[in-house]
């Protein structure tokens, strides 16, 4: 049930606060998303602010030189360092599920304090949490008095059969246990359950959301081509030999090839 305060805020001109752990082109992957959203909204003259960890401060000072006053930084603490150092001692699946997620929650706790001040200071009326994109990750952003939009999320994936052996048995067991108990953690920390809207990239992600989500869920494919970067291809001389470049995060040799 949406309260009256939220309904009034939704009718106003958007004043957006983006909250995330990382906003960076150097980090790549999902860390680029908050940065793209921020730059696009500002290009559209939408009042937007950004909360992000200070580990990307140096990069953002260069990329957002004229907009830096709109960026607030989550401080690096000894807790961040401790959780990171512990996480690298474990297999990736375990380290990410426990310690990296704990680090995200600690960052969210610190970001929440900053957000409360910014909401009052700048009359912000909507929060966007674009990352982490995993539907299983817990969110501490709720009960902030304004609508919160999460996503687009994209997850619920498992290794395909041919690559199953890349994950060790202990990690598989732990991942299965984590998925089975995630609903309990979302009940304890109900950020995703209380969100005004959750955007998901596909049906697979929709089916991976925690149970009892109260807000609206919409499918929004987040992948696309930036036409300002990739210009229209000219059909002239199409019969000539063409070369193509495959852009991706990783490339591995297929087994048996």
C-alpha cells in the first residue's frame, strides 16, 4: 500500500538520488550502470545526486568534474578492509555471498545516513538503487519516506551443465543453501520487499526475486546499444569483406574446441 506522502512525491518533478557501492568505468561490469544513469539524467536536466564509495573518488573527480558537488562519498572504514581481506580467503561463491554482501550492507548503512540528510537538504523525492544487480542481494534502503526503485536486476543463473565442474562441490552446496535461505534474510532486512518498484531484466530474474515483494515488478531489458557511441552502419559496399569485434568481459576457450 503506497502512503499518501509517496503519492504526492511521485506527482512532483523528479529529484533523484542514486545509491550504489561503485560507479566506475574502470571497474567495468555493473559498476558502470550507476554512472551511466547519473550522466544521462543530468543530460536530461533532471536534478540528480549520487552516493558512492570513496574508492572511486579519483576517477569521478575526472569524469564528473562539473557535477562533483552532486556526489557524496561513503567513507572507507576498517570494517570494509576486514571483510575484503576475509572474503579472498574463500572460494568466490562463498566469499561473495557472505563477506562481500556484508560489505555491501555496511556501505548501505553508511549511505543511508548520508541519504537521510540529502533527502531533506535537496527535497529529493525518489531513490534509485541500480546495483547490485543480483535479485538475491539484500537491500538496507527502506523506510526513507520516499519511493525507492531497485534495478534493473539480472540474476538467478547457474553454471550450464558443460561448465558445472568449474564450481567446486562445497561452493555448489553453499550456493544452494544460500538460495534456499535468502527469503529469511529478506524478511529480516526487507529493502526489496518494501521497494516501490523492482525492475527485472527477464523472467528468470523475476522468478528469483524473494517472496512477498509488495511493490510493482516490471520487466525491463537493460541491454542495448548507445547510438551516440555506435553510429548507424552504412549499407554501402556491403558485399566487401567485413571485420567484426566481439566486446565482452571475458573470453574462454570452449571445451572440446
